[in-house]
C-alpha cells in the first residue's frame, strides 16, 4: 500500500541519515540514494535539517552586536592586505556565478599570511571587548579555512577540488585542528559553533564566515573590524541574497534560498523566519510582493562544494 511504501522509504531515509553521518558526508549528500529521492520534498528537507542538527549544536547565544567605541586591540591589517592582494571577484564556478575566489598558491608564498596566523595565535583574549571578539573570530574562521588549504598544498598534496576532500574516516575537515586563536587550538567547527553561534544572536554571521566553497557567501575583500562591523555584516547579507545563483531567487511563485538557511534555520528562528530574514535583506519589489502573500513555495539551491579557487 501507499502508506507501507512511505514507511519503508522513511526507514531507508533514517538508515541513509545514519550512514551519511558515519561517513562524514556533507549535509546535502545523504539524500543521494535513489530511494531517498522518492520521498516527498518536505520530508527530505526535514531529514536533511535533522542531519545537520545532529552534527552541530543548534540554537544561538544571547549577545547582540552594539556600538563599538574605543581603540581596537587587534590589528587585522595583514589579513586585509592578503585579501586585497589575492582575491578575485565575480568568478563563475559551474552553476554558481559572482563568486569571490582565492589564489591559494599566491597566499602560500605570501609571508604576510603566516605573520597574521602567528598574530592570531598570540592575541590576548582578556583585553578584547565583545564587538572586537566577534570580528576576531570571523576573521579567524576565514583565515584558518584558507590556512588549512594552504597547509595541505604546501605539504605537496594534490590540488583540492573541494575542502571536503580533506576529511578522513577518522574526522571531518571541520573537526581537525585548524590553528590557534589566543593560544587556544581550535577547529573550524569549534570557532563556528562555540565561539560564534553559541555566543551570539546574530544570524548575519552566516553571511560572513566562508568555508572555501562556491555556494558559500562570498569572502569579503577586506578584514572585518570592530568599528565597522555592523555595516560590514549588513553588506555581506545584502550581497549574499542579491546573488540569484546561491543566495536568493524569486521565480514564478517560488522562492529559492541558500541551503544554509535550511541547515541553520534555528539561528533565524525557524524556516519561515529565515525566509523573512532573506526577504528583508533583499529590499526589492519582489520582496514586497512576497510579503503580501499568505504562502509561497520555498526551495533551496543545491550546494556546490567546489573550492573557491581562482582559475588559472
């Protein structure tokens, strides 16, 4: 019967979910088996969201970004210089356009990058006010992500097609030590989930941290700084959702959003709140039209994990 078939598919989906978790697959990969794709879309999306929730802490902290005043403790000028020197904007990779890409080979030979990583390791965290701490960990996440790829290629490893190729049966790339901040050895996952999401009630964080993949929000061509952080974060959000190949697109009564808004919808207050967040950032006639509707179809872009490398 139809109900028995659906139950069988749900059992298969749960097994696929567990298998994907054990194999350290990216969150959008566990639906790959053909049987799972027979499930209704809403159920597949729910299972995918549950998969992410099992892998990562859910929810967010209480801090909100306020006004910053006073002198900054940490100077991110070196990272700023590296970004300006080795970032290329408006690149297309596969189906994703408007990407900011990194010349990883050039970063690997730029002494300023190593100096900046040393600077991150030596930061005195006790002297840093909250707004500057937020900027610090956003910059640290982005720099240490680049650092993992640079270190891999400096060791003579093959050029990566995706950062996920650095995962092993023992550990995902997000869980391996990526570097030090203030003398503390951290993984990318620890920075994202414990230093950022667990402390801050700032959904715009998701527009600022970049996991070296085409479908990530773009890497900003300057370092984040406490004095301009609200402005920078808001610009990141606007740029992200202005991209119709990975941020947001409205077409024929259907809203398509970045898959990040599915995976981390709890940080926005749920899936509908995440959609509303994107629409507020969009600020166009389409957004006004959507807000008038009582309901509309919401889909999510397929996530491209292709590395954000500047083409030769």
